[in-house]
C-alpha cells in the first residue's frame, strides 16, 4: 500500500481493507479473542473485535473483507436488538456465514440495559446464551457489554455469568494491548492505520454499521 492510502482516513470498506493489508504486511498476526486468553509470546498481535449493535449485513461486509484477507475476528452479537433479529432467516444465515469463515461469535451483553431484562438477569442470560448457541451451533465463551459507559459504573465489578470465560474489557486485554475504538464513527486517538507499526499489540473495536462502500447512508 502506498502512503496516499492512509492520508485520507475514512470509514470506507476500501480503507478498512487497506488497514488490514498494511498490518499483515507489517508482520501482525490477527487473533480471535478466544485465542488470546493465555499469555502469548508473539510480538505483533491484533485483536479485531466487532460489537454489532445495529446491522448484521453491515457486520457481514467487514467479515467478508477479513475472510478474503485470511484473518479471523470476533463478532459480538445481540439477542435483544431492535434492528435485527437473530432468528430471522437473513440474520441467521449471515451469522452462519460469519462462523463458516472461522470468526468467533460472542454474546453482546445487554441484560443490564433495561429494567425488564435486569429483573431476571441471570435466568434470562442462561436461556439467551443457550438459545444463541443452539441457533448458531457454536459454543459461546466470551461476552462484551453493550454501552458500558452509559449503563455501568467503572467500579462495578461484575462476576462473569455461568459458562462465560472472558469479558471483553478484562485487564488481560486492556492492560496488554493498545485499545482503540471507532465509536460513533470517530477514532478518538486517530485511525487504526496510524497505530499499526507504532504499537506492537493492538486491540481494535469496530462497528460494521459505521463502515460503507460509497456512502454512510447505505446502512440506514
Ligand atoms: Zn486510516
Ligand atoms: Zn453495543
């Protein structure tokens, strides 16, 4: 990739692809979250995480780019989203295609966000997790909290629910990797391409909804 690919950062799929290619050319290895639970010796590692809040077709656009470049990422999916239903034929088949590419699926935890869900949180969690696992035919061992800044106190140390081996904001990730996020289509510390080569270990959160081919309105 030449320099001009990184002079005008944006949220286009072509820039997403260029960033990953740049990381691969620079010697990084991309791991799924479940592959990074134990201490690793590799120097250059990227954990690519996706919290899919709004749109599975948008998530699939990124999954396909990653699949074409031979990397694996982690997709945290919701069961109570207003804008997609994992039981619908479209969502179900997209989730299966994402799994077939070798990406990991995790539980995007939102039971803390609504009084009706919070009331029977753990009971609902166990049912939700087993529903997601039987729908997808895949074991789920990881979760990420939906909107932690809005719904959780930083000191609020929650126990991991049954069957969950990791939560995405745990210290093993946050302390050992440089964490950057595209929240609200804004990289607070600069686009991911600007960190590649500067930081050996990167933990990148992106949301497929912000990324587009020609115009952001493709997604809404
Ligand atoms: Zn960039
Ligand atoms: Zn979320």
